[in-house]
């Protein structure tokens, strides 16, 4: 928990990275505020199954899931997929009572650290982000995000990989939110040239940046390597401003991301980010630069 420069308390975990493939943990962590709801859902599945006079194997056969999966779900060892809940609701005659839990279960599927970050972003009226190693998480294509998480060491399982990618994509709802926040991004030139996932993945990512640049509330700027002055050589940073005129900032390093609310530190990072935007190419010049890099790939 932290306190911002107007005394407002923010309850957000900070042990996450917002853009990269690194992280302090890769274990499922829904066992938090969603835990009671998930366990209740799993108990209800078992009760409805037993009420219908079906074995776990029979339910699994009816909805297309293995005995092991049904058993794991009923013991709250695995999160039920929304499709699992929909089909179980129909087969067991639950009249929508199981299907109604899909929203909570789907949100719990994402790591808590990502849910916390998405909540923070959803309350912001302005988000400014400087990224110096990869494309910003809010701008990533699904295939780019999958390639990025695939580089994680120690390696994560395929299931966890898909979970992380889904969480990354869910955060991007901010791009279509109404009213739309102002979203500004400064990307190092190197992030536009590093072919994570291969040249095709990078090509599609650059095309995606051009598409996003057409949104009036999204401004993307490029910091060319040849620029002599640079206000943020200490690393990536984010500044989030809220409608009550408070602000917080983030500073990322290996394995962790620090949420900053001290007024003096927030002002310093706001100053650095503002200077960085002034030093980088303008949004229009940046679009031309991205098109140039894209053209060099053909």
C-alpha cells in the first residue's frame, strides 16, 4: 500500500513488470481476494454434479473434459475455463447459476499483479510511458507478447504462457475505453529493430504501431539512438495521472517494478518524462521513422 502526494492511499502490489517478460514469480496467484469466490464456484460444480447423479467421469465425457480436469476443478486445484462453466451449467441444469461465475473466474485467471496494474490504469486520465528494451505492453501484438513471454527464464509452461499473454491483451482494453485517457509513449529506436519472435512478428508489430497511431488519444514517439541528449538514461518509467490531480509513477528494474508516490520523486519522473518527449521525435516524425524501419525490412 502507498500514499500519493495528496494523501490518497493506493492498494496496489508492485512486484511486477509492465512491459517485459521478466517477473518475480510465475506461479498462479489467484489465491487472494478471488480465492473464496473460486472455491465456492468449484464446490457448486461438485454439488450440482452430485445432485444430477453423475460421476466426475460422466460429467467430463458430457462436456469434453478429462476426469483429471473435472477432479482438479472440483478440488479448486485448477480454474474452470469459461467454456467448462457454460457446458457444465447446461448439462447439470443449473439454470445459469454456474455460468454466472464466468466473469469472476476469468478475472481470477490473470495474475493478481496484472489485475492490480489494470485497475491502476483504468483509473488514470493520462498515462505516459518510456520503454527502452521492448515495445510497451499496451502496444504489443499478441504474437509479440507471446514471443516475449516465451523468452522468460526460468521457462514457464505453455498454460502459464497463454495465461500471461491473455492478461497482457486484457490490459489493452484501456485503448478503447470511454472516456479515453491520453496515452503517450516514447520508444527507443532499438525496440523497433529488435526482432523478438522473428522478422514477421516484428513486421506485424510495427504495422500495429502505425494502426494505433491513428487513435487520437494515442501518441507514439521514437527516441533515435543518434540523439545526443537523453533525460531518462536510468531506465524505463511510467507516470499515471488521475482526475483528482494526483499522480503516481513506476520505475522498472529486473524482477520488480517500484510504485512511486512520494511527491518529490513523482515530480522528478514527470520532469524527466516531459523532457524526454521534447528530445524525442515528434509523433508525426516518429510515424515516418517507423515506416522507414518497416520499409527496410522488405
